């Protein structure tokens, strides 16, 4: 399900899906949805983790965690 603040999930020259982000108990929670499938490249995982860390830092939060909350 896409929330009010779903962000487009971009990788290289494609829109792969969406990210729902929210703050729960002082931590950034994320749920990802993909149009087809999540890229298996290690570079994608590193880039995603870096962006989630940057958003958490910008908001003054602890590190990002997965899942619903």
C-alpha cells in the first residue's frame, strides 16, 4: 500500500517502485514496493542504505529500520 508520502524509488534511469517512510519511536521505518523486483546488485543495497542513513541524519533520528511499525 502506498501512503500519502510515498517516495518514488529511482535506480539508474528507471523508476523501480516506491518507499513509504515514517518515524516510529524515534526511528525511521521504511517499507519498499517494487514494480517488478528489487535489484540484486550490491551497489543498489549500498546506495539504498546510504540514502536511508542520510534521511535519518537529516531528521535527527537513529538509524533506519525495516518493516511496519
